[in-house]
């Protein structure tokens, strides 16, 4: 019963707000227009005061019903009480009513705002404005300036799990502030508790709520993203909602394999899993948007380099001439670039490549590279794949190739390498897989081709 | 106080959309920051084509990338449904059962096509051709594929493919678009849409149809159509005729000197139109004009094989000089892949062997075997196999029993959707392996079934796309290549 009265609070609060604001407006109208409406004002003030008191009482009951954290609404509570008192004073002291009415208006505004935050979450008032703007920009039919692109990206939040106990550090605080009021020792709505690992693993009346590694299967996550008016949406409609970042944290945590972070074995398991599920901790600092844009503007095709995180592969197919401007445009990417593709180009100067210290793969097939260039390439400490097919590389280049410590794969089909040279290379570097490209089919055994009868 | 949200995107939370088989803009943006997509987005923004790209597409291009193993795909589509019995699925047990009625325990009441449903008996037909093991992988390969057998260590043979469709048109449509009814985008269109073109002078999706195949089952342009995606993503068919791409060259009597200027004005007009209508197809139109203009020079160049040494023609086989043949198309495919075209699709018809299979399949294999193997080796020696995915396969398999009379010299095989073989090679797949297994009759799958949607999901994965995230909203519904299905076939990934 008491709970029920408490539940009337969201309904009741509208009366004091409406009535008292009207009363205040009339007080000022009367003062400015010099008309006599005091009797109506008094009635409004009386009604408004009663409504304010009722609202305060119901609010108090609601705060005790256990659906809200203790202390959560303290400020709201005191401002509410203050508002009621202010209304009473106003009713009795007509003499100062102009001043008091201003105070009352402010009190109403503050109380209402605090109440709103309780229900809809803090900063809902401003948050919507902020996050809206980039989307408005987006809805222009095209985005064609760098400016907008950058703005758009900065509006994006990246969620990365911090520390080695993401459950305690990131997930639990969210559950505590948004779920405990109904799913903990206080209450067990849906026969579910979320306050300890054991309970979370146990699940609720519908069974398991957590399937490690699979957020969409886990009610712990999937219920959060149902439409708010869905009966199963959590937290239920009208309650303080999770923001998208918090939802993402829960999702990522489940994707990681939902580690609770006690046993070492478990955390190891979780890391192994997370290696598959999430972006790796970057060994390479990701390229900045500006740097990528700069290179893209020159017409360079950029794509992620396979099996790397943060590594890039550059392809110059669309570049007409490899002039300094082009290399200039890639200068901010030097750390990230792991592959450069310059197939068939006749205007390569290998010196330009030496700034890319992390290069692992170089495609110079059918290009103008010469033996002398290979020595320069020897300065790239990580070069592991080198494609030199169809180039003028001859036996003179062998020494430089042998010296490339990291080299693993070498394509030399149709180069000028002699048989002896090749043999020498193979003996010197048995660890390199050399693709000679000498391939010929053996003619099929025509006898076998006849159908078996 | 009405319905307020903490977060204005609350109702369109990404995974809610995912649950509804979709994904919204917000999600792309998020993923952009987490993943790698920003790059592609950047590209589209900055390239001169920026105006030609619709907003959706720009954001689409910001798809999260699973580090892509494959940069390009060449898909050799064996249209008609090649028999698995005479190619990849060796069933030695069948010789003993030759002519016996297919046991009910195997057929399990499966519905047959009208072509064989009324047969009094369903006589088991063993392959007329022998098999041998090849390569280090010791994979069993039919004697009909002596060349592919020599590159078998590069292949990952999937013996446990299955589809839901038993007739050609729905089955091939299903394979190409993820749905049996026409109207959805083809795989290549999805890729073009998701990843854009790497080479700005060539379309991302190019199609060639062998002229030397017997045209037993028709192919239609909608198989490489863009469906509801913007039309610049449709596959562009290259032909063997004087005009490789229809209507690309300048009309007679026009020297084309002021073409670029004309297109520039046209573009301005189109942009005016776009401003007042906001129709994404106007963007598509602009993009297509620009692409066509660039193709006026890029296409003749890439179609010109006169520079290729004799050795290359020898490799691809005797037909490779015959323009429009499968072998010549394979050679062209390699040239296109060298130019960084993302998706090259070849079709070779004529595999629909309802009767006289032993006789007809010989020719089919002859036309395709050597060039297929050559393509693989040619890519390999150029260092391209490591980031190119090669796919071989048809729309379904064939029955173990003979359609029509089984005679010592001949038999036919009806359509069989419940199991068939295909293979993949190159980027990101386990070379020299066999995946999945069928029963002794190659009638049912006994291990590791791979549904068409699983295959598609895996293909996208290799190209760096999560198939659940490549989504296009059309007429109020969110569409994916894999519809609401598809799981990654992890067992074939290297």
C-alpha cells in the first residue's frame, strides 16, 4: 500500500509544478497590470501547497521503497521539502509575495531537475544536445570536408577494458548503480541477484543470464538493448537508464568471456579469448585520422595489414607519379605502414622507402628496382616478404638479399638471377622460402582419362 | 514529461538492431573508432569520388575490419551443378552397389525433382572415372581433373556443402545473393558496397561468362546485379566481343576530345538534381559516368593480352588464346586481379548432366581443368595467392542414383542439394586440406556441414567483413547477404 502511494509520486509532482507556477505568474501579472486577482491567487497557492506537500510525502515513501539507492535522491528530497515550505510561506505572507514567488520558481525548477535526473539519469538534459549535433551534420547529404569528418570521429566513444579485473572495475559499478535496487539482497525481481559472481552465474527465473563470449545470447546484455517499452527491457521503463557506453562495457566484458578475475587460470583464459574477440592491445599506435586522410587525398589506397593490429598496407595503384608530395603525405604513417605495394612502377627510388622502419612486406614486382637498391632495403630491419619477380635483380644482388635478416619469403620469378646464383642464395639462406615460379604441368596420363567400364 | 532517454540513441542501440538483423549508423561510427574502418571512410571522403558516394555508403565503408586475409576474390562458378562423384567426392564403395536401388535408409524420404521422382528404381551409379591421391596432402582427385590434381596442395576441398534449393535458378540465385528469390544484391555487389574499389579506374566487381560452355542452363545479369544497393555496385560484364564492355567506347564519328568536359557539366546538372531530390541513384549515376570514362582507357589496356609471353598461354592451355573461352577468361581474371579488382566472377555453364554424364563431363573438365590450375599457379608465382581467394563450385550437387536408365556406358544424375563439393584456395584458407564428409552414397553429410550462408559468411570474413554487420536497410527491412543465418566455417581458415 505504502509502495503504491510512493508510485504516485511521478504523477503527483506535476500538480504543484503546474499550479504553483501559475500562481507565481499571476502574482506578477497582478503587480504589472495592477489588476485585482488576489483571491484567485490565494486559491491557487492553497491548492499548490497541498499538492506540494502530497508530492513530498509520496516522494519520501518512494525513496524508502528500496527501488532507489539510499542517498541517491537526498538533494531532491530536501529541495522538495524546501519548495513545500516556500509555498506555505507564500500563502501566508502576501506582503512579500513578489520576491517569495521568484524564490519559489527557482526552487521548483531545481527540485524538478533533480527529480528528472533521478529518473532519466544525470546530464540527460545536456547530453542529448551534445550527442545530437554530429548526427545532424551527418544528415547533410554528403560529408565532404575533413573538418566534419574529424568532428564526427571525436563524437565516437571507444570502450576499452581497463586493468586486469574489468568485472570489479567496470561492470560491477554499473550493476550497482542501475540494477541492485531490484536485483540484490534488497529485492530479487525475476528471482535474480546481480550482486555477486555466484548469483550472476546462477541466473534468474528464466535460467542463465550470462553466456560467456556471447553477449546476444546473454540476457544480462540483450535485455539492456531491447526497446525501452518492451516488458523485458532492463532497467524497466522509467528507471534510470544505462547510457550507451555502459551498455558497451557490459557487452565487451561478456565478449571477453566474462572474466570475474579471481583465479589466474580464469584471467588467462579470458585474455586468450579476448585476443580473439577484441582488438589486440595495440603494439602499434594507430594512425591518426588526419594522417590517413592526408595519404588518402593523394590517392593512396590504405587497408589494414593482415594479422596485425594497427598495421597498414599502402597500395599506390592510383598514383600517377611518385613525387615527393606523395611521400610527404605518408610521413605521418611511417610507423604504422607494414606493407607497401608498388607493383609495376618504373619510378621507384628506394630511399623513399627507408623511412618506413616497420615495413614487413614490400611488393616491388615488375618495377625498376636494381641490385644496388637492395643494399638500401637492407636497412629495413623487419622486412620479411619481398616480391622481386620480373625485376632486373641479378646475381649482384644476392649479397644484399642474404643480409636481410628478417627475410622469410622471396619472390624472384622472372628476375635476372642465374641458376648458380639462385643455388648460392638457397644455400646461404635455407630459412627463406624462395618462390622461383618455375612451374610446369606434367602432361596428364591419357590412359587413365578413359572411363572405367 | 514524456518518454525521455538518457542517451538519444537509446532506441537505436546497435545490438538491438543486430538482434533485428541490422545495424545502424551509430554502430558503424562506433566500430569505426574501435576497428579500422576509419581508413575506408577517409578514403571515400577524400577521393575525388566523394560526391558520388551516398552517406550510407560512406559510413558503410567504415565497416569494422576483421584483419582481412584476402584482398581480392576470383570465383569460378561452375553453373549447372557439377557432380561430386566424378570430381572430388571419392566413393569407392559404390562400385559394389552399382545398379542397386538406393536404400530408403539413405534417402530418408527426401523429395525428388519431377525429373526422377517417378522412376521405378533409383539405381546407384558409381563414378565411371577413377580417382587417385595427389600431392603431399594425398587428396583424392578424379582422373578427370589431372591438372587441378597437380595443385591440390593449394586447395581446401569442402565435401560437405549443402543448399536449400533443388532447381537451378533458385539455387544459383541463392548462392549468389543469399536468397532464392531474385532481387537481392550479388556477393560481389555486397563487397563493392562494403569495401569500395581499390583501383579507381576499374569497377570493383567484374563478371565474365565463358563462351565455350554448352549453355544448358541460362544465366541472367541479375545474378551479378546490385539488387537494392546503389547501382554502381552491379557487376560489370566483360565480353569477348570487340566492345568488351557494352556501350563503353565512343560512338563512331565522335573523337571523344571534349568528353571529360561534357561529363563535368553533366555532373553539375546531376548535382543540382540531387540537391532538389536527394535521390541516391543520382549519386550512383554520377559515379557510373565517371567510372565509364576512366574505363575507356583502363579496359582496353587490361583486356590486351598481347604482352603475355607464350609460356603463359601454354600454362593456361590450348584454349587460352581463344577470346571468351574459360581459359582466356582465367588469364584475364589474373590480369584484373593484378590491377586490384576486388571481385572477379567467372561463370562456366554446362554442368547439368541429367543424362550421358560420363560423356559430357569429360568435355566440361577439359574446358576448365587446366586453366583453373594454371590460375592458381600463376597467382602463386606472382606472390598474389597469399592475398587472393580462389573459389570453385556450382549451385548444388548431383544424385548418387542414375536419372533414367543405368547402362554400362552411361548414366545421368539428377539435382542433389543435400551435399556437394567445392573448393577454396589462397588467402586465409587452409591449403592442402579436406573439410567435411559425406556418407558412402554422398547423399547425406556426416561431418561438418557447410550451408551456403556459412560459405558466404566465411567469404566475407576473409575479406575482412563481419557478415552480420554488412547490412543495408531497404523498404524498412535490414538486409544481409547471409539473411539471418550464416556462421563462420572456422575449420577451413588458416
